C-alpha cells in the first residue's frame, strides 16, 4: 500500500453454515398380537343323557328295518373277510336315497349272482342294472360300482381301503358311507355316520347348538360334544328311531318318551297314531 493510504477492507465471503439434522430412527410399529379366536365355551344339550336313554328304551325291541336289513345284515357271513368288507361297502353305496327293504332285496340278488370285486367287473352294465334295480339312482350306481371295483382290484388287492380318507376317494362314497364302512367293516370309529334320520332327529331334540342345514354340518356339531364312545351307537339308535317313530312327516309324538323335551313337541301329537300292543312298528308296516 502507498504511504498514507488507509488499508482496504477485505471483502468477507459469506460462509454457508449447514446444520446436520439428527438421524431419525424409523418409527417402530407396535407389535400386533395375532388375533385370538374367541374361546369357545364347552357346550352340550341340557337334557341329552335322559333323551338318549329314552331312545334306547324305545329301540329296545330292535325291530326297525335297519336292525334286520341294514348294511351289517346284508353280507354273506360265510364269505372271506375281504369279501364281507366289500359287500358292506356295496350295501352302503346302494342305500343312498333308498329304503332298507329295497337295498336288502338288491343285495340278496347280487349275492346270488356272486358279489365279489371280480364278479362285478365281469358283469355287464345291463345285467348289473337289473340286479340292483329299483334302488335310487340305479344307473349312476352301476357306474360307481364298476369304477370302485376297478380301483379296489388295482390298488387294494380286491379289499376296501382301511382308512376314512381312502374310502372317500372311491366314486360315489361320501362322508356318511365312509364313516359307516370304517365302523361296520373295520370295527374302527372314525366319525359319526349322519344320514337324514340322524340329521332330522338331532335338530328336533336340540342336539345341535344352532340349527344345521346338512347332515355333514350335523356330524360336526355332534362330534363337538357327544362322547366318542357313543359315536357308533348313536347312528344305529337314531336311524331306527327315525324309521319307526320320529318320522319326517307326521311323527308319532304321542308315543315318544321325549315328547316333553323335543323342539317339535306337540306338532305331531294325535296324528296318525299307531298302537300295536305297545310295540313300535314302522308306519308303513302292513300288519
């Protein structure tokens, strides 16, 4: 600088100040507990033990169609075990939408013809149809019998499957038939066989927590509370009871020991009563 000149001020450059933002931790979502299913309180019908005992008493004569013509009675007792089991299965397959009397007559004709897996496969469809007619849906059942026999010969050495799941794989075999086949043929209880009789009576007696719309729903409802040791007996009891007394229409309520604890109580009283020396008989019994 020249003498006497004041010093020049240096231009100050603006300084940019940057502030570091504190690192933000990602928000932790609160742990969501898995939704717990509401705990189902154990339930059973209030008066079921007395109702069951009453039905046992009303069924003590064992003279319903199921007692003499059910699947267990339609087999050849002299046949080898695997043939007997097959005949049980055939009887159950024919019984769908068919009265026991008609099923039993068809089974007798089949046995006279020869009722084994091989004989069914060797019989032409027309002949097989004549043998089982007039069971319900006989044409469809001819097809199912042939298809099932082919599976049994090819996969099970002409015996029937020894499991519920295996039986369900067979054409024309549903849960009711599979459970009954396990019970009758293999002496193993896999579930309750629920047909229209068991379905109807269980709802009338209040044995389902809420009304059920199908036999399969009724099976699940019954298995929820009924002791397992009764699963086999309850089918036999209710089927015969439904054939003789607790009919689909015009039930004979006045003869029923459960008339005071039944949801249907009073609806059938006095209608089509059949008194035969205090012996219960099917409503269509001609005697």
